[in-house]
């Protein structure tokens, strides 16, 4: 990817979500530091660094409480709400590594560098792309909470890196697990972990549905 980075970027710490490249997601921002960071990027090139918090429950995270791998994102829309919070629509562009925070007291600001992915064996990746696309379609039918536009994008893409990012971003796992996927820079292992997670989740849901049906049957006979 050809992308010239600025010397530094405002940083937006995220709670309970990991944003991947290629993802377009709405965020609701209320913390003063985060609002000031967004106000700053809107006066410049509308680019911000998104990185998840290690502890989502921390209202005022320290620099050490923010993961060092995140994404550089474009701010597509920003709307200030009556209660003082800000609704912002962002699009992930590229993985970045935070090298250092620069001590800005108004908002988090950091220097970062691009992280490049590797594709691995071409034949293996081609086979995995087909498998991941198929399995994600089945997963979406079971989970029923995957946005239609995300499902369409995943079904249509044959770019292995984009597919890995979109599928990982919409996988229903904990932040720590998604962060691990974000930090993996080789596509085949990402696909492998993704397929294992999907298998576990879909089987767990199926077992729950069977158990629930059995309980309902028992109750109806009482």
C-alpha cells in the first residue's frame, strides 16, 4: 500500500470494538479528549488513528492502556448531538503501529508507521478465500446480526487481505481476540483462526437452540 503518513495523528481510544481496514463503522464519542481529537482532525485532513483500549471499562485510559496496533482511518461524517456526544462515521484505511505518544495534554496524539501484510502461498490463499466466503455466509444466517452491506462486501471481494479484515471485523468474539487478528500480518493464519472461531460459534448456537427446544418441549408437557 502506498500511503504517505503525517508526522503524527490524533488518537481515538475505542471501547468494546476493534476497527479493521476496509470497515465503515459509526462511533459514538463522549469523552472530552476524544471529542477534542475529532475536532482537530476536522480542521486538517480528516484522518485519525483508531486503537482499542486494553480495559474497556476505563474512562480515562493512560497511554499504556491503549493497544499499540490500530488503524489509520478517514472521518467520513461527524455530527454533534444535543447531549454533547459526537456521532462519527469512520472508514479504516491501513494497519499502523504506534511508535510513540507525543505528550499532547489536550488529546492523545502519536507517531505511527504502516504495517504491511504478507499473503503467503497463493494456492492456499485462493482455497481459503473460497472457504471463508462460504463459511461466513452460513455464520451470518445463524448470527442474524451481520449488516447486509457487510455480507454483500464479503461475498463480492476476492482480495484476500480485504476479505480477512472484513470477516474478522464482523466476527462475534471478544475485543482481545479481534485485536489478535488485527495484529496478525500474514493472511493464511488469520483465515485459519477465523474458520475455527466460526466453527465454535455456530456449533455453540446450534447446541443452545437444541437445548432450548428440548426445554420448551418439556414445559409444554407439564
